[in-house]
């Protein structure tokens, strides 16, 4: 490999890590703000959220803080960013499965919850798969 190839690879790795970390931090902050407004906001905020699934809302709110931590760990190229991504991916998939059971048994829900859990699951599975290359 030439120096130019190594520099290009290093640059792509750094950009990928910054993108992954930055998105995780942003995703976490949005999750904390949105979840917190429903959990701790006035009754109008809760009513505006529609048919919330309390265990999903509480999990996502708490996970938002872990998203931020994991994002900063990725930005700082810490190896434990990989473990955070894996833990978040697995726990999100488990909550998603519990949400599916809730829906199958006739529980009330919003379609946006289904969409959000799909997005969260995909994002964190992707993080768990790509961060090992960038955070050694």
C-alpha cells in the first residue's frame, strides 16, 4: 500500500467514525428531548403523543442517554463504543419484540412507534456492525 492509499483509508475511517458518533449523539439528544416532553410534559404533550406504549417510551428515553454516551465514545475512538452499540442494538431489538407482542395481543399503539423502533433497530445494528472497524 502506498502512503496515499493509507491516508485515504484513514480519512474514510475518521469520517465514518465521526459520522457514526455524531449521528448517535444527535439521535440521543432528540430522543431525550422528545421522550422527556411526553414523560414530564404537560397533559397536552401526553395527549398529543396519542397511544403511547409506556415501556417503549421509558426505554427509549433512558436509552437516549446511552446513545449520547456511545456517540461520544465513537467520536473519541474508544473501543467500548462497540460494546455500547452492541448492547443498545440487542436491547432495542428485545424491546421491539416486546412491542410486537403488545401489538399482537391487541394493545393500543401508534404507527409512528413502529416506524421509530424500526429506525432505532436498524441504526444501532448498523452501528454495532461498523464501529469495530473504526474504534479499535
